[in-house]
């Protein structure tokens, strides 16, 4: 196995064995390929430029870039909210009429709220959100407020630190569309009956999206 005669003898003529031998391993004294040498020199030239730019110069680290984009995001959200004005029943109904916001709200609901309220709002640990019974009020602003502040002693999380206000508005609007739907396995009602006529959602709202129901404010 260690026999030198097994080495290829027909390689390029510059193959020249160096005269050392480690456990039977010998090596040729060939120059490195040109592409390799080029990359080697290029990385030597690149390294100090990189270090100067990112560690001492104006280059932003990934962390700083992330912070900046998050900052910019919240500034945009704040502007959009300021444009909407303070959160009122009307603003929430406007959000409810906006399909893009509603579909965002639906995503948030399925991701964050469904473990406790069920995939269709039918209730689980948390109350049924589709019936006419409400513990904390049925008005859009009541619902927004319950989500925003939570009911920590009763197991409803506080979302104001988890979700920016625009998302709480989106998910509150989505909850409004759940009202009046008939999901499978509904949880028994909790809270007090709010007559459908008094609730801001038209009783005809059948689809979870409820885009067809005309917004109606409390009587
Ligand atoms: C860890 C479980 C849990 C999660 C997650 C949760 N909730 Fe709740 N939620 C509850 C409980 C429990 C209550 C009932 C509080 C009470 O009895 O006062 C509740 C109450 C509510 C109410 C008031 C219902 C009423 O009858 O007045 C609304 C609206 C609501 N949640 C919406 C949401 C939304 C939207 C989300 C997602 C952003 C969410 N919840 C996530 C457990 C949860």
C-alpha cells in the first residue's frame, strides 16, 4: 500500500516529490492554482477594508440595521395611526371594512388568539367570541380595549406590549367579523346578553370575514 510505485507517474512533468515522508504520506511541490492565489490575495486586500468600514467606519452591524428598520416600521405605524385619529368605534369599523387589514387580523387571530378562543372564535379556555354574550362589552372600542389591556387575573393576556396598536386594531376588527357566525362546537355563553340589535355588527353577518355586513353603530 505504501509502495511508491502506486503513485501516478503520468502527471504533469513538474510533479516532484518532496523528500519528506509522514507515515508513508508524501507530497508534491506544485504551485497553487492561479484562481486560488487570486482569492487568497483578494481576501487579504478585502479584510482591512471590511474591518475599517464596519468596525471603525460608517458601516452598520446587522443588529443596527435591524434596529433601524424596526424603528422605521414603528414610525410608519405611528404615522398611519395618527392619520386614523384616536381609536373610536368608527375607526374600528373602517378597519373592518378594509380587506387587507382584516386578513392581517385573521392571521394574527389564528396565530395568537386561537389557542384560547378557538380557530373560529368558538371559545376554548377563553370565551366564545361569536355569540351575543359579552363579559367586557360588545362595542368595537370595548373589544379593542379588552385586547389592548387584557384581563390578566382571568387569563386573557395583555397585548399592548406584544402587538403594535395597528395590529390590535386589525385583530379587534377581525373579532367583530366573528360575531354572529356559527362555528362548530361553540362554547356556552359567558357574560351578559347584548341584544344583536344593540351590537355594532349587523345580525346578517354570516361569513367570518363579514365583509358584506354594513357597519352599524350601537343603537
Ligand atoms: C391564554 C389564553 C388567551 C389568549 C391567548 C387570548 N385570550 Fe382573549 N380571553 C381569554 C380569557 C380567559 C378571556 C375571558 C376573560 C374574563 O373572564 O374576564 C378572554 C376574553 C377575551 C375577550 C372578551 C370577551 C368578552 O366576552 O368580553 C376578547 C374580545 C378577547 N379575549 C380577544 C382576544 C384576542 C383578539 C386575542 C389574540 C390577540 C386573545 N383574546 C388571546 C383568554 C385568552
